[in-house]
C-alpha cells in the first residue's frame, strides 16, 4: 500500500509559500532568458532554477501559463537525460512583455 506522508498545516503552508516564491523567481528568470536569447524552454529554467524538493515537478506548467507574458513558438527535442529526448515547447515573450522589458532594460543583442 502506497501512503502519502502526513503533513500538518504548518508544513503545508511552508510548502505552498516555497512553491509561490520559486514560481516568482522562475518567472523572472524565464522572462529574462527569453528577452536576452529570444526564447526559453522548461529545460533552461530547470538548469537555472531547479524545482525545490517537496514541490511537485508539474509546477513547471504553471510557470508558462500566463499567456499575456509567454507564447509558444514551436517544439524541440529535449537534451536532458530525464526527458529522454522527448519533445518540449519553446516559449517566447509576447509583444507586450517584450516591449515592457525593452522599455526597462533596453535591447539586448
């Protein structure tokens, strides 16, 4: 029988705040990477901001869910062993998000 560990409310709150803080930092990193390089993938974020232990790995889907910031721009083969060459999405900034970054940080070339 597979049992989930029993967690008390304080542990649950700590894990939720840890996930929220990771998402905040990872979104900023994803936007910066997309602005500087033209695109970003989940692999890029896993390298720069690994998902903390105790946080569900599927949180990555929530990272790119904001369609006012990111738009999908095709697919490519994964290069990490954990994905075994599976297909991953390539994300780009929306025009509005890119304009925001450009107005604050100039154009990176």
